[in-house]
């Protein structure tokens, strides 16, 4: 492990806006993972159906598919802080409603589905804004470090959020977990209130419509094949890989390893251990020479880990392999975000990142397929099939497009060393009175 106690690893946190964004991301991620565990437990209590579980996951993620591109365009033309505030209030309201219904014993299956869709819609607008705000809070030389720390927050809350939900399910019921979640979201909203950005102003010139902005985003991606290739690779991982966390982990915990409801949070936390280690490595190292090739290596190892999980029956080995899988996915996403942000114009960040969110919106297809696969052929054979598919596709892409992947740059600590990583972003704004302190 790298020496994560050095200032170099945490250097992006010296910027006030990023600190607040990072603390907010930590709480936001904790809430998302607690919701994922609690919602899985709730739907299994109400239906005891793997298909119902996969449909709930799909319902929560399909708004990203429906609204993801629009969300990116809105982020580029609107006040991003205001969007962030609005989406957080909507998510908190969903948690409050579901918590009250569960505590009072009035919760029904349709409540779980409706709140999943509404909170998923809020998430569709929240994520492109959060990602596109990162370059506005740090200078370019700290961008990859900031992305690594952002992924560290997400990863640590796989441990903290998932495990906390599992622990809370021992003394409390699902409703109690959701009410605690409401308190966490209140703190997230507070960090957003404290962030200070200049008033949003659109660039002078020809003003286009929302759909005109969307068309411009597609033209921009089409003119940069590297961005398109990276988003396509993420698409494969989202459809074939990510459902292991939402579908197979709960099923392994309850039906295969007999760990019960709390075991879902325990296995989610095990995944987060590896994810946290991987994200801290990214924050420490900040970049690799060939990030495009690194993406495919991560996918190969991830697919092999899923295959290995499906072939053994012990809890200890399952935990270790889930940690490996978690570390591969989080480093994949960190380098993907770095490539996309460093190779695109800051004015296009919202739309570029919304394409990644659009890929994420296709997770429901994989989730539904994973649920049906688990129901038809079994949990372990289904997981084996998904892992093997990822290995085969990754190997094929390396053979067919390895040279192209090797030329992709980005994810470096700076634009030096002859790298061409796109336009230089504007310096991050500092609140009045903070500039002198920040410069020391």
C-alpha cells in the first residue's frame, strides 16, 4: 500500500470548495449504499423474489437512461449548485417517506418501486453535476488527485454505508435505517450550502436550445473517437459487470452463504475494502503512462474475479475476491473519469460526463438479465457466465484495439511531459478572504 498519510496523497483537499464537495460526496455515497442494502432487504422481505429485486434495481437506474443526456446539458447551462441542492432534497424526501411507511407497517411493494424511480431521477441529475464540478474546485495539476479522492469517498462508503446498514439492521428494522439516512442527507445538504461559486453565466455568443446543446454534445464526442471508445468500454462493464453488486451479492449472502440480511451489508462492505484501497492508490499515484490499456487490464482481472467467486463456497475467499473485484471497478472508473475530463473542453464537461451516466443508466438491462439468469440457471452459474463474458470481451478488445488504447492519454498529474490532454480549465474559484490563505 502507498504511504497514504503524505500530503501529496490528499493535496486536493487544501481547496475549500473541493473539501466541501468531497465531504458531501462522502455523505451522499453513504446514503446511496445504505439505501441499496435497505431496499434489497425490504423487497426480499416483501416478495422473496430475485426477479423482483432485479426489477427494483432497474427501476432505480432507468431514469439515468431516460434523463441522463438531458441532465448533462442542464448541468452545462444552469446553476450546478442549485441543481445539486434540488436533487438532494428530493432524495431525502424519498428516504423519509419510505422510512415512515416501513416503521408504521404500511409499506407496500409499489412504495418501494415508486420511491426507487423518483430517487433514481434525482440521481440522474445529481451525478453529472457532481462530476463536472470537480474540475471547477481544483487546478488542473490536482484534478487526477481529486478524482482519486472522490473515488475514495465512494469506495470507503461501500464499506461504511453498506456495513453501517448491515449493523443497523440488527437493532433496527428497515424503516429505522431509512430514518437515520434522512439525518445523513441533512448534513450533505449543509455542505452544499457552504460551497461558494461565482454566479453561473453562459458564454456570450449564439444561444442554443436544450436539444441544441445535446446535439452539440454528440458532435463533440463524434469528433473525438477516444472519448467514444472509453464510454463504450464503460458500457460493457456497466451492463455485464456492475449487476454483481446489486443482484448477486444479496443473493449470495441470503441464499448461498446463509449470512442473512446483515450479510448483504457485510459483503457490500467487503467489496468496498478493495475499492477503497484501489482509489487511494489512484490518489497517490495520480496517473499511469497508458490509462487506456490499464482500463482493459482492470476489466480482465475483474471478470476473472467474478469467475473465481462463482467457483468456490467459503465466506473468506468470497470476501477476498469481492475486494479484488471492488478495487478493479473503482480504479477503472477513476481512470475513465480522468480520461474524459482531461480530454474534453470544460464547457462540455456536463455533457461528456452525462454520456458516462447514460452508460450507467443501461445497468437495468444487465440487472434484469442477471436476475433472470440467477432464476433460470442458478446463482453461481449465472455469475460465472457474466464473469466469463467480461474476460472474453476484454481480451478481444485488447487484441483488436490495443494500439489505439495505448495512444490514449489523460489521467496524469499535469499536462507536462509532452502530453496533450485538452484545453486548460479555468482556475478554481476561491471564496473571498480565502485566496491569501490558499496561496500560502
